[in-house]
C-alpha cells in the first residue's frame, strides 16, 4: 500500500498562476483533509471532506477550492496564487474518529 | 488566545530522561490527537484519545476531559525521539497547537 501520496512534491508559481495539488489514498478512508503549515503558525485546516462528493471549509479556506469526485482523491486548487499562499501543504486521510495518516507534503513557493 | 496551548515550546533533555509535554484546550472536543514531526517534515500520528490513557512502547498519552488537558510522556528518552510534537483537537474540524520542539542529547 502506498498510503497517502501527494503530487507534486515541490512547485514554484508566479503570482496569479493557478495550480492543482492532488492527494490520493489507497486505504478506503472516508475522511480527507488539506492543511497548510507555516513557520510560527503551525498547522491549519484549509478544507476537508467526510465522503465522496462532499467538502467543507476549515479554518483558512479563502483562496482555495477543493473537489472530492472520487473517494480516493482530494484535489486542492489555487485559482490565482498569491505570495501569502507560500507554504507547505499536507494532505491527510482517516476513518471517522480514527487517527489520521499524512502525506509527505508539497512545498509551494509563490513569487 | 489560542484554542490549543502547548507547553513547553522547546525542551532539551539528556538521553534516558522522562519527558512530559502538556496540551490544554478551551473548546469542547470529540477527540485529541498527538502527532510527531521529524526534521525533514513527515508527520506521523502517535495517538488519538477521547478519554483515559493510551500506551505505545515508551510513549504514554493521557487526557482529562473535565480539565481540558492532555499530556504526552516519553519514558527513557532517546536521541531518535528528537522531533516536534503537536497536539490537535478534533471537533467538526481540527485545531492545532504550535508544537513542542524536543531535543534529546546523547
């Protein structure tokens, strides 16, 4: 089993460009999450999903969109990247009320 | 005030020492998580608690729901335990503490 994988691992964008981060899990987990981690701010929840076709906003959703068209995939989109979105992005998945499994992270720089 | 407070922020210990990291929270929760993040960034879940105490090897986690407090203990600490330990509370969403950076010296 690959667990939770994230694509890409690194990306540099210019302000205003768009991109999609892909999270995939092979554990048949219902719940999936997108977090960002910034120095001095810790981990913060961007969006989450409790099942295929459902998504919800987390603590810092502005500037991001998500989709969960298939149970195993959770996509995070940046429509118009801003320097404030420079961060490390982590995806995680879990069964309801169980421990979360984290992906390796995506380091995004917006110039 | 943050909803999840961890202490201490930084902790240096000698190999073999008993370590305690504390987490206090101010909101109602359905569960509390302890995570470990090594240099290089990977995040691993250590425990998920909704009551009582859990033990895994040299790690012990406890939670007191009435006092809104949890502790993570490491017995017989080892340099490989050096990492950032993060407390997170689960409601309908997840909120995280700032983390405790632990350094264990040989």
